[in-house]
């Protein structure tokens, strides 16, 4: 059984940002947006959290034009 995730304000900000967007941002775009509130967040932290969110079923990852994109809407829908 996996250990429960510790609460992280940065993780919550990543989730909130991803779920409240109408586009399909890259990790870099999420990083840029999150840095406004958390200037010391690292790009690695954003990538790690996005990977974990995908594994937990809270985000979708897909490739578009050779770039990884993310979606906070995990319900079936057209891309």
C-alpha cells in the first residue's frame, strides 16, 4: 500500500492551476504560472507532482506536436 501524500501548498497550487485552466498546458507553462505565488518552486517539483498526479488519476498527460501536455479534466472528452 502506498504511503499517504503529505500536504504541500505547492502541490495544491499545481492541482488548482491545472484544474482551472481551459487549455492543455505544458509543465513549463504551469511552472511559470505557479512561480508567481511560489517564487522558489523548482521545475523539478512541478514535473514530479504532475507525474504523481497522472499516476493517481488526477491528471492526464498526452503529447501534442512533440510536447507533453497536461489536463486536469480526467473525464472522457475529445482532444
